């Protein structure tokens, strides 16, 4: 009887010592990734992206790397919007992105130059 109990304890100890990935039920999150470029196809490093869960309103931000890439890992599955902003460029937003369980959604942005709000004049101002 003691031998059976000892065997059961050893078996249970080995089961719980296994890495979590071997007995976990699987992916429980999703991800949104992509890149930001300008109209010429050049990367836009340092652009700020905001991902918003459209059901909960929760937001996360990220910044593009030197290659213009961004990554929002470990998102709760659901509908999202992603907004990108960069100095000198008009902002853009992608809505209704379905981030499915265990899936990686790719969204790429091509930014256009922002319209200038200053008026240039050839007549010098008087002081």
C-alpha cells in the first residue's frame, strides 16, 4: 500500500513539474503587428500607435522601431482600432480589426504628409 501511495505522489510531482506549455490548454491571447511607412515606402521610426479594445475601451500604446515596425502582443481577443501618429504626418486609424484567439493580425500604415496650417507670404511683416 505504501508503495502505491509513493508511486502516486511521484507521478503527481512529475506532472506539476512539467513546463506549463506542455499541459496548458493553448493560446488565450491575440496580437496586432505591422509597420508604418511614408508615401515613398521609407520606414517611419518613432511613430506612436494606440490600440483600443472597442468593447472595453482599454488602450495600449507602442512606438515603432528603427524599421517602422510595431507589435501589440497578448491582446484579449476582440475588435480593436489602431491609431498612428507621427510628427509631420497626418494621423491614420484602422477600425474594426478582429483579433482572434491565438491569431496575429497584420496592419500596415502608409502615412501622408500633414497639411501645413501656416500661410507663407512674400511680403515681410512690419513690427
